[in-house]
C-alpha cells in the first residue's frame, strides 16, 4: 500500500505575481484550481498580514448605532484593489520572508489539507541552499507535514513534455527570464541564465509606456494594452502598418533576395525563411514584373502592384480602394445608404491596421472612489457616471480567481468592476519588445546551450520549451523562434559544407567524382601522394577509413556517427506538448510547470514512496534538520 494517495498531495507554485495551488491530483491532470495574487496587505497589528485590503464604508442613513448614539464603523474586504499591497517575491527572489510565509499560511488554511498531506513546492531557480533550508524549516514546523520536497520549476516544466531527455527551458516571468538547459534529466548549472533582468512582461509594459507616455497613457493603461489581443509582436523584418519596408534598399543582390531570400551572393546571407528549407519566395523588392510599353491608362490605380503585394499591403490597398469607391457613392446617394455601405467594408487583420481600440478598466479611478468611503448606492451612481462600457460591470478574471475556493465556488460577493472606456492606440502596440527584449532572450538561449556538452546541444536546440506568463503576449513565441533562426541557425544551403564548423549531425557524402580523393590513396602526411585537391576535402572523405582521424571506429561505433564538433546549430524547434490533456489545450501551456509538478508529485509520493530519496520525511527532518533537504532532490 502506498504511503500517500493522490487526493492527499498539496502542490504550491509561488510566482512573482500569481501563486498556483491545488490539493489533490485529479485523474485527468488539470490547470490549477486555486490562483492567488502573490501579495499580502499589512494588518492593523504590526507583523500580521491580511489577504485583502480592509476598507471602511460609509453607513447608509438609518443604520444602527451603538449605545452611545455614535455610528459604528463598517468594514469590508476590497477584493479588487492592490493599493498598499506588499509583493514578497521580486525577480524570482524572496525579499520579504514574513509576507511570504503569511501568503503560504493563507493558501494552506484556505485549502484545509489533512494531517497526512505531503507538500510539493515548485521552487524558483534563483532560490539558493539557504532559501531551501528556511522553507523546509517553515513547512515542517508550521504545517507538521509528513513529507516535503522542492522541485525546480525548469525541471517541472520538462516533466510536462513526454519522452524528453535533453531540453532547454525558457521561463519568461514578470520581471525576469530564466533559461535552463537539462541534459540526461540533470540541470546544467554551468551557463544557466538565472533571473535575467529586463526580459519579462514588466519590461514590455515599460517599453509601451515609454512609447505612449506622450499620449497620456498611464502604466496601468499600458499593462492592460499588453494583455489585450490588439498588442502583438511582429516577426523581425515585418514592416509596421502604414510604413514601407525599406530593408530592400540595402540588399547586395536584389534578384537573389526576390527568389531565394538571400541578402547577397555567397554563404552567410540567407537570413530569411527561404534559407531555412522553406519554399522560395516570388518576385520581391527591386524587381520588375510585366512588359514595358503598355498604355499607362490601363495601369491607372495599380502602378506598383508588385511592391504592394510583396510589402504585405494588399488588404490595406483593397480596403482603401473600397473606401474611395464608397465615398463616391456617398456623394451621389448620401444619407443612410452610404453609411450602411461603409460598414460593410471588410475588416483588416490586426497586424494590417494602423489604429485599433481596446477597453480600459480604470482601477485608479475606482480606488479613488472607494477612498471616499461612499455608501453602496453612491458608489453605484458614481460608477455609472464614469463607466462607458456597453456591458454591465463584472469582476475581471484577475480578481475572480481570488474569490473562489478550491472547487471553484465563490467565497465572497462580487464587487463592481472598474469603470471602463474605449482607448485608441496606433502602431506602438506592435513595439512592446522593441527595446531588445527578444534579442536578449535569444542570446541567453544561445549562451546557455553553448555551455552544454557538445554531443547534446542539437537535442537541446530541437527541444525548446517556452513557459511563463510573460510570454503570453500575442506573437511572442513566433517572434522569438524567428529571431533564433535568423541569428543562430545555419543551413547547408546557406554555406559550403566544408567549413571549419562542419555540423555534427550531418554525415559526409562518400567521394564519387574524378577530382574527389579516393580512400585507398590514404591521408596526407602518411607517405601517400597528395594530388592537387583540397586537404580539408581529402580529410573529410577519408575520415571514415582512418582510425586516427575517427577513433570511434576502433570501438565499433557507427561510421556515420562522429564525435560532435560543430558549434553552430542546424535547426531549432519547440518541444511537442502532449495532446492527451484536453483541459490544458484550452488553457494554454504557459503554466506547464504546474502540469509537470502534478506528474512529478504522483511519481514522487505515490509510486516511488521514498527509496530514491525524492522527498524528505518528518523522521529525516528530525534527524538531519533543515539542511538535510539538500540530500533529497527529484
């Protein structure tokens, strides 16, 4: 009989902004049932904390009074505001232990686990040995747990993907990014990028605020804009709507760029999709299509069709022509018919529109109204005056997670959401990562994998795992992969194969031509005639027959498998996620570390039961103390 059961396990995943928790592991692994903002509010008594801000409310007329005839103050918990909140985790590091322990206690009490409940804590890469010791002491002494284990968040993310041995995990959080290479199920500490500053979601908010502050955008506006679908990252080289792509002016070989995507002749110039094994593009910039001498009257209105098509402005061009046509009709018909016709114009996709609108919830205004201690009726009246939304106010998703229990049942009455209004924004919404955020993350990935054993680098490049709520912005994943491929991936079609960095996973073709050295000639320097061939070519074609150049053959290894000596990757791919979690397919795999934590918890506490020392028991804690947690790891 196993020591623990699935329904007894408690999983906690602390984050800088959101903490996930769940009691029990369901048969079908699901997203976290409890989502809590990772902040607490100072209580009236020094050293104590409250999960929500406590406010005083003005009492309605005719309310009861105390025995002295004075009005008794009425207090309530504000479930929405973050005014005065203390965030104990900054850039993945615990900076306020008292607040953090209060957060853990609140989550533990809210889920109400039994005495026979093991706890799995998903730790941040920035936590050191002293942090682990302090956490171990707190959980054992505060909650009297019978078993406790800490698993690295990167390792948990890998457990969410099936059949992976080597991988690279990119965790983009709120204020930082962590990049971890895992080989043979072991985390590579060498070259690991921990808490890279300026690479998280907050950096993108800062960039939007810098671009839009002149238009009186506040940080809260930019934060909500970042989370809106109209905020999108465009792949490198994609022109902004309404702006022409001038990159073709610097091309050394426009004809090559138009047909294959290469910026110039020779190796090392194919930086676009055409160099990555995809189909070549059609006619591009600086090329002419059609016959000369045609009547100019026949080309009126479509004088530069080629540049319009290749520049990705066809939809915009057609929409413009349709508007001009409808404007002419409006002058003739006028009135309602023209307005109805204009409304039928086909909408352009977001990445083709120069301007777009989003609904902004003014939380600062709501906090100001609440600070006036208004009664419920007065608050509703003031809210109605400021709210410009088309729907009834409702609690947002961000607050809704804070007022539901582990079963999804509301635990407190919903409060009116913040007043809303429509705000228009231009092409700045495409430039959230224009401060070099994507470039820094891509460079961190390259440096992390470059520190891995050379024989396993290619697998790490082919098993990239992207997690973290900071990567939820639309187009982030595609833009990051496009940046990696354009900067660090080399293809045999973009350079001669006989270079100083011959890719390790490419076998050398056997020599068949008359000018190709034959194996029986022997290598140079061994008393055999050298002829007039390239010595590098000779070495490459005779390596399979010379044990001095290929020692692996002496051990009976495959001749096509040679010790990896290539430093440049030839491919990069996202790791495949299992298709057997229907709830996660709808939710998204940005929080895959929680999925992996459920898999790991079931194996650690139910199937393993302790022989591999994957968790620390109460008896171990009594014998070894908090420092003994270093002896127990997944």
